[in-house]
């Protein structure tokens, strides 16, 4: 009889443990990009480790930030990935809280640029990308962002529209090269406007560029590193430029909505996502470029990522406050001077 009672008690404790694990639910808000890979490499491994359940909500930045704001009084998301500028916007609206870095030890393994991207303790960089220039080495030499507007070059380039992710970064670096480094991007926009009739096209989607390059309609274009891989498959002498002014780019960050009831679990997941093992797995599958400086990958993988300390140090990112405060002015100035 005693044996039966003990067995029954043990079974009860085990069932309670399972129930408690099922009650541990973490809701995350992410971009829709590569969700099959994230499920395999990040979500499922974490669920097994924590004995919890992940609920994944996807959408674009505008939709997801609007939902956070609508539920400010009673947060329904425990962790979100957003751009640096969107993180600052959320901080200004009092939607996110400071990160307890003592509970996220893997932050110490990150490149300095990713440890506190906006300098307010509210976010941590989880992936990044460089923006530079892909160009035909047999047709031209690109040593500076200003080379894009040179005679003999400008009439063979595609330039990103200001409304795209690559538009403002490319203009930002062009401004530095032209000694017209101003937050409203007025100088570089005016310079592009003066050459607008020479430029082949102002592109909206980077997928357009591979075909234009293959057809030899263009010889150069500013692109994000995540768009580089298809160009390497073309039977053309192409290179990734390293302009003397440096490269630009962007970084996505993790934030914790203010008032979440699952802060500890959210920070546990953040630490898991930033770990060397997880970031390497994502890098090896070419899903994300790591912010964890301990990640080591093959040369082939590195060539398709924004990778390595030297590359990361070369990144000249647009300050988040500038992106937020001047975005409307950029579009207005572009429409006036370029008309696209």
C-alpha cells in the first residue's frame, strides 16, 4: 500500500510539473522573415531548454509597434525585435523598459556597437548588416561613395529610393564623402537630384538589381549585405566596395515591453538568442549576421554576411534620433529635388 501511495504521489508531482511548464508562455513579436529557420534554430531549442511555450507574432514594424502602443496598459508581448530607430521611438513613448543586463550575461560577448545601440539601456543588438556598393571591377573603381556620381560612372548606376531601407544610409554616406554631412540629407539629395537624368534607375526592391546587372544595364548600386549572395552567382567580375569613408548599414535590436509579466523569461530568451551557439547557427544558415563577436564561421559563410571585427568597426550607422526626427524631411526634400 505504501508503495502505491508513493507512486501515486510521484505521478502527481510530475503531472504538476508538466502543467507548470505548460503555463510558462512567452509571447514574442518578430519580423516575418525566415520564420522556418528561426523555429528550427532558435524557438524550438529554447522551448526544450526552458520547458516553456513560445507564441510568435509576426508583422511589419508599423503594425507591431502600433499593437504595443494599443496595449501599453496591459502588455500582450514579452519581447520584440525592432530596428534601432523603432526602439528609440518605443522608448520615447514609454513602451519599453531598461534591460537588466545582470540577467543577460551574453551581452558581454557582443561587439561594443551592439551592447547598448541607442545609449539608453533600452535595447541590445541581435543582428546587423552593412550597406556598401556592388560594382563591376572591369568597368570602374569605387574608392569613395562620391565615385557614384562621377562622369562615366553615374550613367551606369542604380540608386535606392529614399523610401527604401537602403536609401537614407546611402545618402548619409554620400553626404560624408561630399563634405555635406547634415542630418536633413539636403546636400547629398541635391547632388543626386543634379544627376537624376543620368542615373539609370531609382530602385525600390533590391531584387531588381540582379537582373539589371546581368543585362549590363547597370554596373554599380548601393545594396545591403543581405542582398549580396545572388550577385556572387552571376558570371561577372563583381566586388563589394570598401569606400574610404566606411560602410553604413543597420541593426535590429531586442526590447522588453514595459510592464511585461514575464520579464525573467524574456531576458532568459534574449540571453539564449545572443549566445555564441545560437548566433553561429543563424550565421551558418545565412539567416543573420551575428552581433556576438565570439562567433566563428567559414570563409564562404563570412563572404555572405556582415562579419568580423574590422567590418563592424567600419560601420557608420545613422543615429536613431536623426532617423526619427528627419524622416519626413528626407522624403519631402527627395520629392522636391529628385521627384521620384
